[in-house]
């Protein structure tokens, strides 16, 4: 007696962006056969018609029960909807879409997204990972444009890292990250600032110095949240998160940012990233 292979057993859910009201399309990012990244758009009401149905983001049920079999063939974007005649959930269309990638490929190193061993997911876009050929196996921060419309943010941040490269202002840049082997560039890998903590008011002079060095390059960070000032005791402050950075800013704009730094460091909000001790293997 043969054992039937579970439906979509060769598919892994990478990310999802679900409309909780189920009145708009929902978006999914999948890895197929361990090597192909595919995007799937599901129409409103495709799955049971229930609003905020948790099964739509629960991988075993989503892949095993809700989604139809993934079609074979050469495609990277599929559209799922209910067949109007039968009510069956089907792949109504599959296609090849040439999604944009990061264009400023200033660094010589290209790294396949799939070669990283994920340790901790800080968000859908940011992972603390390891790579067999980088950093002696120590943790590395990988940041991705999970969805095609996020490429613009990656473009800005990639360029910011180019401008500060070798300055010590930000973490070390290891290379551009591709979507699969030889795929478009969707992100980058940088040093994980291990043992660092978010800055506080007591660190204001060190933070001003780091910000001053950034401003000397004509760059405005775009986000002076205290969690973007990482303090390594005895080693100064490292700046991170440049996806809303701006170049060639007027002096008065940079002065306004510097003036706002103290209140930003005093903010008691919890937004930020976990301690390094939580992400070690």
C-alpha cells in the first residue's frame, strides 16, 4: 500500500501579509523545493470567507488544507481564488513577473538568501542568521525586502551603507543578498552588533558624536529612535537602520535632528530589537 505525500509538502511559508477583514487581497511568500521563491496572492473570501481566520497564517493548515496543490512549471507569482462555477479554491493564474531588485550593487559580494541558517527572526524582514563562509560562523544580521514594494527602502539603506563604509559609523557590511541563487538582490547582510544595548540619556555625548560623524557626510538618518543607537561599552556607539536616510541635507535639517536627540533618548518606549544574549545559538 503506497503512502500518499501530503499536499504541498515541498512548500515552506516564508512570510505573509493578510488582510484581516478579508476584503482585500492577501499576500504570501513561499519557498518551493528548497530553492525557488514564489509569491501567491489570494483573493478575498478564497478561504472559507471568515474574517481574521487564524488558519490563513497557520502554515500546516494553510498549505495542507486551504491552498490547492502548487502548480508545476516556471512561474514566480500565482493568483488563488474560488472557481465561480464549482466554488473550489484554485490557482486561477500563474505567471512570471520581473520584480525589481536593488540596483546599487556597490559591494563585490553576493550572498544567496537560502544559504543562511536562520537563528532568530526579529521580524518578517530582519533575521539574525549565520552563514558558512562569513564571520567565522558568528551571528549576522540579514535584512530583506520581503515584498517587491519594499525594494525602495532597501535601495536607500544599501546606498547609506556605501556612503558610511569603512567609517565605523555603522556595522560592517558583508554583502548583498539575492533571492535564491543568481536571483535579484533583495537585501543585505551586516555585522550583528553583539553585546550591544540601546542608548539612554547617559550616552548622549557618545550618541551626539556618532550622529555628528554621520552629518559630516551630509546624511540624515531618518530615524533617531534610541534603539538605533547601539552602545558597546568601551567601544562607542554604532548607528543602524538607514532605510529612511536622506543625502545632501541642508545644515538646518541636520541641526534639527541633533536638537531632537535628547528627547528621543529619553523615550521609554520598548520599540527595538532583543538583547544579543537572546539570539545566540
